[in-house]
C-alpha cells in the first residue's frame, strides 16, 4: 500500500542500517502522518525513535549519511527540528546571531530582525538580556529553550521535536509546551518525549516502537494506554501511572541489587546514616567561578557516606556549575576537603570522585563502547581476562553489551548517558557526582540506573545528583540541596 501524498510526512517499507552493524534498525517500517496531526512516538531507549525523526525530516540521508532504502518517502518542505542534544543544534556563537541566521535564511529584512528575535526569546521564557550571550556559557536548559526559539523563528509547518524539554525544570517544561501549543494549532507535530504527562493531552495519536524498531501499537492516547499497558510495561516504556507501579514489588528494573551486608543504610530525612561517620566531602565558604565572577556559592555543607543528595533548582541557577566546581573543572575559592584532605587538582579528585557530565559526549575518549569502559580501569586490572570480565559484566548491566563495538557517538542519547555512568562507577568511587543521569531514558533504564545508584548508596557511596525529577527526589534522595540564584540552600 502506497503513501497518501497529501500527508505531511511519511515513509513506506523503510530499511536502515548503521555502518558496522550486522542487523537492520528498521525492517520494512511504514508510517504516515496527516497534515495537522499531533503524533507522539514512544519506545524503549535505542529503538530508533530519533533516527525515524531524522528520516521523516529528511536529515537522513541528506545531511547524515546512513544507508537506507524505502519504497516511498514524503519529506516536508518547511520543517523545523529540535534535537535531543541542543549543542548539536547551533551554527553561531551567540544567541541573537543564531536566531538572525534562521531569519536571514528566510530573507527577513534586517530592520525586522531585532523585534522578531526578542519575540522568539520571550515565547520560550528567555530574557532579552541573553540575546548577546555566548551560547557555550548557557546552561543546557537555556540552550534547549533557544533551540525551540530557532524553530519558532523558522515558522515551520511541520515540527520534529526530539525530547525538547528533557533538560528543563518543571516551570520551563510547562512554558515550552505552552509555547508549542500556542503556535502549533495548524501545524503538524511529530514528537519523541519521555515526559508524557506534559504532552499526552497535546497529541491525538500515539505510535509505539518495539526494541527492534517495529510499530507494535498505533492509535489514540486512550486506546494505546488502556489496551497496551502490559506491553508498555514489558518494553519498559513510560506510561501514565508507571511511578506508582514502580513503587510496588513488581519493579520494572532488571538491575536491582541485594543490599550489601553491613552496608550503610539511611531513610529519607534521617541523619542516622552519618552519625558515626567522617564526611567524604566538606565545604565552607566555597565558591565556583567563571573568570572573576562567582557562579555558585556554598556556605557550610558536609557530605557523608550513604547520603543521596538531590540538587534541585531552576535552569541556570548554578546546579551544573556546583558539580563542575566540586570536580575542580571550574576555578574555586574557600575551604574544600575530600576524605579529610584538602582537595587537589581534578586528576587527584578523580581518585575518590566519579563524575558524569550533563553532556555525556564530553567524557568520551575512545572509539568503541567497550574501550570506553575499559579505559577507566586499564591500570587497575593488569590481567586482560579479569579486565574483560569486569567490563562485560558492567556493559551487560547497562544494556550495552550488544553495542560494545559501536563508536560512543553512534549511540542514542539514552545509551550515551548509560555509558557515561558506567565509566564513572566502574572504579567504585567514594563519591558520585551526576548531572541529570536519567534524562533521555525509558522507564526500564531509569529504574535500572536508580536501583544501581541505591545499591551503591547502601554500600556507602555518597551520591550527589542534579535532577529536575521531583519523583526521584521524593522516592530516592535522603537529602536535598536547592540552588537559587547561585546559592546553595540545604533543605531539611
């Protein structure tokens, strides 16, 4: 059956395979999206949702050379794409220049550009003052809002949204979806999003991909979420009520570990986990700086073995800067001790601290998934067979074993995130600093990561994690540090 060529986008009998892979990602997949339709694509991490978006938008194979074949394809003439990783979105160094670049391609008169730039920024909750700000100095959440603003500037008829709010706080998430709702009444939306509570009422159709890239369900949200609940749970896909079910004995995670006998254990809100322990981190009058400007300050704080501290706060408040400062990647001032010794350089801190960047690509240094994990323990385990066993066990636990030969940059964002966590924990550090470790993850891998972190916490590792997910803070964290305007507040 051929495509309806009045459709906004579509493909028939798609076959696609990444270079070096043995198996096809898609085997004769067909999908068509009507003009004005709002479609939500769901599926487990790595099933090909982002790749399918790139095919439907024409990025594959026009801009991204991936071998593919299909019988028919409809690519919209005027479309805009918001990528998972906003750093891949931009061409210019400054925010106003990025928007001007889009407007220039649309041949908008120069005298109209300042007004249009201000209007686009306002629509996504960015102040006019950031117009001349270097993009590299923005938080990831601010970058994501700017990426949405560039799509608004393009006035696209079809919007491809690949987790456009993954790095945003609750207020920013609501604001972006309000913006998209206000400008998309007559537009076609094709959305990949794990925060389904924010988008479920904005779509009229849901298509679900299996882990092998097949469409296993396609219908209205009510139809899919009522009739396919067991399959969604089986594949570890987010659906309404999944957090409640995850709190029951039937956890989605396959990575739960038995509590370590004699390990430190503490309940949320309890200080009993560190009554008799020495702090692993201690800060006093501590500041992290960019140039000569303080971007984050901590008055007094101690971190003990077995604590799980959730770092919360609005986008741009300084959460990521706090972690970068604690890892010695920003210039610091004040008192900072690690394991009762004055903190040294980053390479010295790495002996006791594992770090996971917000952008996982920043920490990849090798050409394969296997080598990336092996690199972290190469000198700790001289015996090659012992090293191989440890690496493969960890890759298996993170669902990456079948991808061990793939280049890290060829992974999905969720897979990259899991790889970055694996490299950070394989040396069993005393402290783990994690910047949004669960964004871009399906339900199964979210709970697998959280369960693994909980098992490490029970064994005495201190976990310090930036998150926008209130459920994670409520259900897992023992303590909360809230960041407001570059200042850390310790919450009771």
